[in-house]
């Protein structure tokens, strides 16, 4: 050990920082100093993440700016609102710069603060951050996809361009420091490095618009363009919203708050969110802040699943059967919220429909039984037939059995044999009933839903039958938006039958119209039910709308039944409209909470000073702990201007300056900590600093991978950020330093050592990782997708890429500590 003399002004590691030590630490124990500097560095990482959040919100506000341009519309034109910023350009400029700002500024500050000499901490952080992003985040994104699901890159052209540039950036770094001018960086090399950044943007833009590849991006819209009048141009699809609100509030028994939350979540999931949204969400998750999307309870998950079933799944009817149209539903839960919540804690079993119809010659009918609520265990339920006008043995074969649902199974069918004969007889029916079998699951495990009995009607197929409405009059509330009139074919279903229908207003002076006032119904062979749908304009004032619909001219030997006319009365539904208005307002409020940034200082301070932004109902113990740790940073950064001020630019500039100041502090903390524990600055950079600045990106990628349909938001920006780290993070300090030393008449030297080997290892491993993602995209064994896929290949990929990162860190550390000497 060399002999070093220390005094009160010059002591161990006191000369390693620009701003620190802030006070004299001569008398402090070395190990205590190391621990304090480590804790302070980790705490400052929270500060960097939080001020980067404000930076991201300002970028989102800037890049979301729109203008109106004339567009073709019929014979003329109208104004179309379009974004000023191209999405790819925005991602590669402001967004990528925002995620890379700490690494870029760290290198600039280190170089300029150490007499324009190249250090180890800045370049190490840039390469180490790139390795953490490329290897560890990619591995995490591959492995976090739910079982059986996959995520593919949608905009492959842009991904290919950024991947090529992301690897080329580090190949260029090797050429500069090892090949072209070893250990020296000249001005032209620095300038060329900087110019590669706009070149990346140009090529990525050309790929985005389809100039250099076929998969042109189309349909780019603003985030959360959901049409709930959040902005002046956003309109809701009222028909869809009315239908979903009616099903959730009336048929499924949810209260208004649950409906609004479920609708907001459903709308949010339908629309792609930006990478900035996921970065901000990740930051708030790790700091106990106001989450853009709150964690859902098991009840809320069940509500959302039921809504998705309503929207996405077609009606499932028994094979060879037709569902009755007289009010039967394929999904109906309890009539009150309390019962609904009770059922969701158990398994609930019921029929998919209240009635079904089968032709006698079909031979059998399959009746669907659906399971809701708790799907985690095996349950059994009894099913039996009961005579109606149809008798067991003569018209159908009686059945009584136990039906078993395995874990996760939601739909089962039971088959009942129908007896076919050549004797004409009127339509007959029998019942299928669910019951608790003594040998089945108990009432504590299984609840039988409202649709506990299914009526099966056997239609004789030897006559064409007669046609009539299901009832002589229909009273429909305005909220229904349409009149659905059921026409039944009774006492036979042989051959094709056609019948005309016509609607006429019973009030000749009415100023309203019935849309679709006449038409034709065609019954195919065996079809026994059809629906006439008549759209009705909104009611004005307090009057009602009444009209008559009449059947006429049946063909194919069919006749008209007794109810060949029906009266339809549309009445106002003020109660429903009031409820719908409240749900819409609450849904809007929930969606507003999912948007980035706040509009006032008061909102910023309220969110900064309250756990989970004030939403204590969903706050966890961890949220309280993280909020306590980060409280100082939150309140401090609440003084930054809201993103809505000045188009977002004041927030952008001030938060960038704050990132620079915090980065200078982190630079000092890392350098002094490494010195105190005898660790090379390069090792500190590729481990602690790279991981500390990369954790928000890790959680953002994980959250995007799980919630997005495509992989672009989770891994699409990795290569872009990695290349920008080199083009700007190294190019800018290189240019400053090379010009400075040129003026001095000297050359700007850049040591190779740890950087040379580290960059070489990273480049080789990066090529391997990109090729592995390409192989995953085109091979069935991996699910033909970059992320997710079959369990074993998915986790093998995750493990392999993680090992690559560990190997990179180990090899780079051995070189940095002098155990090996390759360059």
C-alpha cells in the first residue's frame, strides 16, 4: 500500500466530487461514510425518477399539440385535427432524450467538471445503462407476459431501423476509441457522432411512413381518444355506451360507481397508451404517487371480465337450437349489488339462456351452462330434466347427471336426446333444471344463478307453420334506442318462408319518423324465430311515439297467426337518462385521472403531499413507506410549473435543469462511494448507477408488456435510447472537449481500457439478443412473438438473456479492476 498523507483539508476521497463533500468528513469512519453515500445515492435516484416524471409530462404535453387541416369530405372539405409531432419522431427526440437525460447529463457534467478529460463514470453509465436496457429489461419483458399470451412488434420497420442504429452506435464507439484514432477523439469524429442522431430520426421516420418498408403506420390517434367529451372534439358512441351501461347497471346489478370504474377501465384498455404514460405510471408505482391506473380488486377484475364478455363474446347457443327472443339473456347475474358481490366470492352457475328451441328432427339439443365468480377450484352441480307438455320417453330422453367444472373452466354443455316421429303434433316443451346434488359441491362453494331453469321447445318440422308476433304490444323506453320485435314461427318449421312487414305511425301529425318502416323477413328451413329491429329517433318534449307493425303475404305455405299486428309505444325514460348522465360524468372523472399532468399548482401540491395522490382506499402499506421516503422530492418538484403552462416548455426547461443538478450530485455520490469501498468508477457506473437510473424503465416496460396488445411500447424504445446515449451522451462531451483541447493545441485523449472491452462485449451480446428476438418472432416453438409464448421457451429466453447481462457485468468488472487486461 502506498503511503498517503491526509490532513483536515485533504483526506480519503475528498477530491473525487465536484459539489461534494458538502461538509468536512475528515473525522468520519470510512465504512459509515460509504454506507451514508450509498443510501444518499439510492435516495437521489428517487429524486431523478420524480423530476424525470415532470420532464415526461411536459414532453407529452408538447408532443400532443394538434392543428386543424382541411380534409376531403364528400363534395367539399372539412377541418381534420391532426398531431403536429409524428409519433416516431417524438419518441426518438423528446421521449428518448427524456429517458436518457440522466445518463447524457452525467457524462457531460463529468467531462466538463474534470478539466475536459474523459472519465469512467459517464461512459460507464452510458454503456451500462444500454446493457441493462437491452438485456435485463428485455428478459423481464419476455418473462412477465401472462401464461398463454404473446406480444409481437407491430411496427417492424421502425424497430429494425432503431435496432440497426442501436448496434451501429456501439460499433462506431469501438471504431473511434480502438481503431480509427486509438485513444484519441478528433473533432470530425465528434461531429460525425452527433450527426448520426438526426440521421437516425430521418431513417426511422421514413420507415414509419412506409418509405423504406411496407408496414406503414396508420391510424395514429391521441392517447385515450375515448369520446367521452374529455375534449371539445371527443364524442362518445352513444349507442354502445347506452347498451353497456344498461347491461352493467340494470342486468348485472352494479352500482353507478362500479359501472363508471368498469367503463373507464374498459375504455382505457381499448386504446393504446404512449410509452410516456407507462413511464409515468411506473415512476408513481415505485414512489407511492397518484397512479394513473389504480390496482383493481378481485371484484373490479370480475366486473371488467363480465363487461369484456358482453362486448367481445358472441352469444353461445346450443348446437341445432335457437334462442328465444322474448327477453331471455345469455348472461344475467343477481338483481342487486350486494348479491352480486356475494356471488363473486363463490362460483356461480347458471344457464346461458332462459329458453331454447330445437327441431324435432335434430335428434338432440345442447344446452349451455356458464360459470362465473371464483374459477380457482373444481366444482360439481346437478342437472336434470322435468316434463312439461313434452313427456320423457315419448318426446325426449330423460336425463339426470352431475356436471363437473375444472379450475378455470367457464362453459359446459349437456346434451339431451330428442325423439323424432312422423306424427304431426303442436310444439311441446320440457325443462332442464340446475340443482345442488348431494354428491356435488355444497351451497358454500356454488351458488345457482337466476337462470336456474331452461325451457326447451320442440318444434315439429313436418309443416311450414304459421307466423305471428310474440305479443300484441310492446312498450319500450327511449333508452332502448330501438324496438326489437320478435316474430315466431309456430307449429312447424319445414321449408323456407318469407313474410313482409310494414310499420306506420299511429299519429299522422307526428313530426318523427320510424327508421326502416318496411322490410322482409326470411325464415330458413328449421328457423323458428326472427327479429324486426326498428330504430327510433329521440323523443322531443313530453309526448310519446306509437306505431303499428303488421305482417303480410307469407309464402311457402305458411299462414299468419292470431297476432299478425303489434303496437309499439316508445316512452321517455327520465330516470335512466339521469343515471346515464351521472355514470358518464363519473366515467369522465375516472378517465381524467388517467391523463398525464395536472392543470394547476394546487393539483400538483395536493398530489405531492398525499399518499397515492389522495386515493387512500387503494393505497397499500408499501405506498405509505415509499411516500414517506420520497416526500421531500415530491414537494420540491411540485414548485415546477404545471405542464399546461406555456405549452409545456417551461416545465421542460426547468425540469431538465433540475435533472442536470441532481445528476451532478449523483455523479459525486457514486464517485466518492466507489472510492471509499475501493471499487472502480466504471464498475459503479455499470451496476449501481445504470440500475438506479434504469429501474423506472424496467417497471414501465413490464407494465406496458402486460397491458398492451403489441410489444412496441415495452421494447420498441430500448434501441432508440441506447443509440441516443452514444450519439448525444458521448458525441456532445466529445465535441466540447475536442474543441477545447484543439484550441490548447493538444489532442483530446480517451482511455480505452475498461470502455474498450465493455463496449465490445456489449456489442456482441446485443447482436445475439436482437437475433434471438428475430428467431422468436418467426419460430412456432416460441409462439412466433418477441415476448411471451409457451412457458418453457419463454423462461429459457428470459434466463439466457439475463445470464448475458451477468456475463457482461462480470467481464467488464474484471477488466475495470485490473484482473484481466485485454485492451
